[in-house]
C-alpha cells in the first residue's frame, strides 16, 4: 500500500475470476450456449489489457510527439474499421468516405480543444493525458456514429416511398431526409445523455472511480469527470453532426433522385 493506494497482487486478481466461473455455471445450468464466447472474451480482455498496460507504461515514461500521433492514428483507424465492419455490404463508397472523414474530424476538434483550452496540458502530446482522454472521446464517438449510421440506413431502407414522394412533390434531398437525419442524431446522442442523467446517483463512472481509488481527491475527480463527460458529449454530437450533414447525400444521385445504398 502506497499513499493510500492498495496494490493488487496477481493472486488477488485471480480471485476476481471466480465471477467468470459463476457465470459459466449459470450458463451451463440454463443450457445457454455462450460458454465458449465468455471464455474467449475473458481471455482476450485479460491479454489485451496486460499488453496495453505494459505499452502505456513505456509510452508515458518515454513521451514523444510522434509516438502519441501514431497512437491516435491507430485509434482512429480501428474506430473507422469497427464502424465499417458492423455494416458490411450496407455502405456505398461515398458513405464510407464520409464516415472516415467525420470520425477523426469531429473527435480531433473536441480532443484538441479539451487538451488546449480546458485542461491546458503542456506539452500537448503528453501521453498521460492525451491517450486516455482520446480513447474515451474516440470510443464514445464511434458508438454514437454507429448508432447514427444504423438509424439512417434503416430509415432510408424502410421509408423509401415517403422520401421518393417528398422528392416528387418538390422537396430537396435535404428536406426529404430531415426526419431521418433528426432521428439518427437523436439515437446517436441519447446513450450519452442517459449516462449523464444517471451519473453520480445511479452509478459512479469508471474514470472518476479510478481516480478516487488512485488517491485523487473526490472533488478533483468529479471536476475531471464532468469535464470529460462534456467532452464526450461534444465528440459524439460533432462527429454525428458532420456525418449526417454530408452522409445523407450518399443516398441520392446528381439528379437528386433516391438511389439504392449498395
């Protein structure tokens, strides 16, 4: 124990895996065929976090702007790939280009503002702040844009007749798509808003809990948590806004006619 921080030994950590055994027992008892997935998920989580832990230790001890830049590029690349992989065969090239531009565009604007203006980190590439904050903003923005893409694609598929009718009556593609765009934006930001509503009363967020456990004063942890949640909200909203602002055009041709999104 150092400065109020209780270190976990390997043996203590292994005791937490009892919960995996309990869940496996429940799955077996209920004849739910998820044992293999649970074991793989547990192993992947453990191995990935251990590797990331050693990597972050080295990066934080050896800060360099090129390393930090490479890490954010990798984060963005994996986030874009994850969105693409969830919609195989549903995204045309134009929609993919918009996603690939909106995700890094929206998150980097929010991230740099948060680091430059809110926290005022010096140097800006300090991995101790840059990497975890970037991870939270990019990760949540990825989830938000995924929900936005899902709603938009489904609505354009199910509401083809309504959109076509609006076009026939003289509406522009933007006007004909307004209700779809509004619903997609709402679905993208709603999880973040729900988290904000329950935060502090229903649950304590991970970042705040981690800081308190590491010995940071609760008031300081709360201020950081409020700031990062507002940053996450901004990242999700701006990323989704940029995607929707230009993404709806992928469903129309140059003659303002609705096309099949394949």
